C-alpha cells in the first residue's frame, strides 16, 4: 500500500492480533470489551480503549 509500517494502526479486540502487529512493527490499539485483563504474555498494545468512540477520542478525532 506504500505506507510506512509506523503509520499503520491495527485495532483489534483480540490480544493475539495486537501481539502479531506489534511484532511486525505496527502501532496497536486493543479494544477491551470484556472484563478480562490484557494477557501479560503478549506484547502490550500502544493504546487501550473501550470501543471505537473512545479510541477516536484518544486520537483526537
């Protein structure tokens, strides 16, 4: 797509997706929609939000 990886943000409700994207050098956001905490065995998300509206607010949109 011609976009540098540092300018890509993967948004997911699945920690394993966030982990894989972080390992690939992408920015990440985890939408936590359950009470379970984010797994400590995976790369942490750069951002954590309760939904897309919350994430948009964090990004200044």
